[in-house]
C-alpha cells in the first residue's frame, strides 16, 4: 500500500529528529543508551518476548530459562545498537574503523587475496553482530563492494538509507536488471555481500540449521558458481564494545559442474554448516527477532 504524503513526511521527520539527537551524543554514550533501551524494552515492555524465547528454547532445549532470556535480551540490545551505528554511518571514517573494528585492515587484506583475474568474490555474512559493519569497514579500507537491498516503502527513508550505506554500491532487489548488475559487478572485481540466513517462501534449498530444517535461497552461491569466484563465509561479533570479523571458511565452486543449480545447492549447504556452528556457539550475537523465522516451513 502506497503511503500518503503526510505519512511520508511525518515518518521522515521523526527519523531525522532521532538522527539529530543521536549525532549530538558521544558514541559510547549513545551505545549505552541503546543498551538501556534494549533492556527496558525486553524486561519491562516485554517486546516480542514470548515468541523470541520460544524460538530460543526450541533450538536450545538444554539451556536454562535465565540463559535464554540473556540471549534474547542481548540480541535486542544489538539491534538497537545497530540502529545507532546506522544513523552515525556517514561519520564512521577510517580513523573510527581503526579504533572500533578489530584487525579490519588485516581482514581486508585477507579478502583481497581471494580476488584473482580481475574478478571479485561472494561473501556470506549472517545477521550477527552488526552485519552492516562488515561492508562499511571493508569499503573504508578500500575493498570495492556491492550488496542487494529492498526498496523502502517511504521514498524519503529509502533515499536516506542509500546515503547511509556509504561507499559501497547497492543494487535494488526486484529490478529487471538486478541479476545482470550483480554478475557484472563481480566480473569487474567487486565483492558481492549477501545475508543468507533468511527463509524463502517457495521451496529452494533445504539446509540443516539450528537443529531444524531451513528453506533458504541458493542465489548467493549461484553468483559464485556463475562467475567462477570463491564463496567466503564470515560473521561479525560485538566483542568488548568493538567489532570483530570472524572468517568461517572459503568455499570454491567446481568449474566442471554441469548442473549449476545443484552445485549452488551444494555450496549453500556447506556454507550453512559453517553458519550453524557460529550461531550455535554465539547465539546472543544473532538476530532472533526476525519476522521471517528461518525454521518456519515453506508453503
């Protein structure tokens, strides 16, 4: 449904007001306030508490109720802290990255080492830590990136989001040329970043994840297969108020594979094996509040 002009302006005005407030605060103070708001929302307002705890308890039946609450609470705090960093994104320069991103230059060099023959690569990063920081920091360190994003219903907020993405190219999902643009970007040396841990409504690739079966897209792996480039699996974590890159593995498509979709499915399953181990070991870093619950059966 298309938003009215009044609703568009009101939403955008509220957003810009929040931005003005957040940008006047020192970074650590803003993050502390986000933490307090997250705790208040979870413990007092009980924001999506029942549904989220039910998910965590089903995945980790051996964990105590207190531990499940801790995981959910930290997950919500993390989302609010991501919002703070999204608002401040234009001010997160190279100096800021050196201070708050652990070994960022080292990981950029590691990713760069996988780029051969003038072609790029595909990087899968789950919804853990601040997943946006993976792209923000790598672009500040000089890695040429592109990503895919959905168009926001509010055109003013959509334009704001594009400005916040900063130095990496964003390809709009659903356009006629989306797939062509991504393949072209990879072929021209860009790294394509994608969030793989989302349920898709129609049957695609069934993977083992968090003790259940998840129906996920093979699209990320398909770009690696079609372009003949590595599929890098990584994750972000918040550690002591800083951001940490975790390299989970590098997968390579079989250049002789006749069935590209089957090869994409193989790589997707291998990637999710790595992602499952990461999320299971650090569940508080993951986004448990997603409306599209990944373990919900497809139609």
